């Protein structure tokens, strides 16, 4: 028929096939792109990948935890098994899928040693890509666990400067990824701070290239913050408990800012804090403290950052604990809309384990996974953004 859409099946036009593929999970896309050349081209198209990220970014099934196991130099992914939990709910163990992502020796065959993962087991996540800055600031490793692809970016940092903050995110205005590095140097008793931004070309067919440039930054006296930033909606955030604020960096405007923390979260030596993302759209502060008079039990307050018009404020959403049977060691991440992943310890046996707290049912379930030999890395969302040159 003249003027009709391109047909990829006897009865389905290309537009319908594309809509069907958009609804499929990442694993199915990886398999079905081999069906034919046209399906391959559809799934490799940047607009399709962007639409697929937007469609699945808020799904419970797309979030996984990447872990580094130093006993056998391997990377593992732990994913919440939503279907099994729905069909056969277990009050003691939470169902999850554990997979070996890649042997670290294969992933990092061009790196001399693996100490940067062992000492710095936290990465920066954006759109399914995890960035690992090397301790000596000579390299940044970008890794997509879903596609099992990685790229290494060699940096050119000045040796007299030491990095104190890293951020990785996506500029929605220009459709480009950016990496921000904040560093300091002590020269003749004076502390000098610099900030640099790297524009990254992470294309679906061309790998990674970069361009670095220096930018203005906030007051140096306020730059003592958590060195790994959290990305949400084109903004990167760093937690600064000593100054009771968040340091923010807008990937679009390339400007720094400061956001005060809730007044009720005043930092002390008995407190812990964690900045994380909830439901793929909300920035959350998890603030843990010891109840008065307690020897070991911890509770956790969940604060949500709210932005209305030009105002930014915090709202306390809920409080977790104390729970008699368990001691909270630290909060990790929300790995779905209801389950908060935590590292805990049994009060009686002192056995340490991963556990998941359901903020709706207020129940704790353990993960059938040992912590021995593990270093936590980061939570990530599955995506089809490719780092391959092939």
C-alpha cells in the first residue's frame, strides 16, 4: 500500500512493534533485539532508549543492588523478586534474585589493581550507568551492569589537588552526561578549592569521550561533605552534616547551591545519615540515632525534600523503630517503593545480615545472602544505555 508505514511483521507496522517493545523488560529487549536487523535498530535508537528509561524508571522491578565480593573478585547484583513475593509471601525471608554480574578480572582487565573498589565501594549512579572514580583520580570507570559493559575514562588531574567530591548526572537540556569533580590543595598554609565539570559523550554506538573545564563553586569553608553525590532530576546532591546542609549542583545551569537540613536532624557522634532516592522521584534523608537511655538500639527517621514553587523544605514522613530483636547498623537504599534495604544485626546472636524493612506493613525480613566478604557498592536502575564501541 502506497504511503503506508514500514512493516516489520506481516500484520504489524513499525510504530506498533516499537510500542510493544517499549513495554517489555530490559532482559527481553536484550534477547529480542537479535530477532532481526530492524528490531535491533529500533532498540539501539537513542530516542527508544530514552523512552524506555522514562517508562520503566519508576518500576519496582528495575532496581538492583551491585555488590563487590573481595574473596573471589566478583561483582554481584541482587534484585527484589516482586512476582515471587506477590505469589508466595514469606514473613521471614524476602525473595530476591542473586546473579554474578561479571568477574572483576574481566571487567577491569586494564586496571593494575582492584583496591579502588575495595576501599571505595560506592559508585555514582545515573540512568543505569555507575561511575567508579579511582582513588588516585587517574581514571573513572563507567559500568552498565544490565548490559555488562564498561568504559574507562583517563583523567588529567593536577597532582597537587585531591578530590573531595564526585558527582555524575544527566543534563536534560542538552541530552549529555556530566561528571563534576571538587578538589582541594593546601599551598603555603592556605586551602585552595577548585571545581571542574566534564561533559561526557556516552552514545549508544560510540563509547565515552570527554572535555574538562573549571567552574565557580560555593564558599570553600562549606565543602566538607560526603564525597559521593546523589543524582536526581539533573541535580547532584552532597550531604554535609557538619554544616547542616546539602550542597547541590545543577547539571544544566552548572551552578552550586545550598539547602538547609531539617532542624530536628542535628548531627552528633551517635548519629548516622544517608541520602537516597525514593520512588525514582523524591530525595530522602534517612537519619538514624540512638534513643535516649538505650545501649544499642537505633531508630531511623525518613525526611522528604519538598520543592514547591521557589521554596524548598523538609517533611518528616515516618519513623522506623526501635525494634527489640534487631540493631540497625546502617541504611542502604530503597530498592522498591515499600522496601528499605538495611544492614542489621541480631541482638541475641550478634549475627550481621541484610534485611528489608517494609514501610507500609512495618515488617522486617531478611535476605538469604551472607555479608562475609562483601563490600557494598550502589543501587542502580536497569537501562539499555550502551557503552560499547561495537
